[in-house]
C-alpha cells in the first residue's frame, strides 16, 4: 500500500471527526491498532478491506488508493460536458436526435424541486 492510502484514510477519518476505534469497528477490524498501522503504512491490507474502509468513510476506494482526486468520485462539470459533447459529435444525425429526445424525456419526467 502506498503512503498516499494511509494518509488519505487518516485525512478522511479526521475530516469526519471519526476516531481510529470508530473506523475500525465500522470497517470490520477488532481494534484501532489495525487502522493505526494502515494509516502509518506499516500494514498492507486487501482491496476488500480498502472497500470497507472507503464505505465507512463515505469515499471511493479509488480515492483512498490515490487513483482519483475526488473523494466521492464525482466528475467535474466541465469534464462531463466536454466528454458528452465529444461523444455526441461521434454520432450520426439520426443517433443525435435519438439521444436528444431521450435526454429531453428524462429531464421533463424529473420532478421539479420546490423551494
């Protein structure tokens, strides 16, 4: 496990005001020492445990492993629009109309938010 994983686990835990004991219990460990060892990179752990820790911290495993920078795996709005536009341009006009119709139907079926 890379140093970044232990650091991110610690930062996410502290950001939520969670103790090592709390995280240990929520992720299936019996004691805080396991979390302490993971945070200080002296203990390797399985991907399944990383998934459990991520779920307990409400972040993605990819974030904890250093594979993405957003703890919640959200794609920045600009990236979404840019990627959607690229994909849309790859379609022929008939496919574009079908996609547009489908998106319009989804949006119009969405309940409006009341303020």
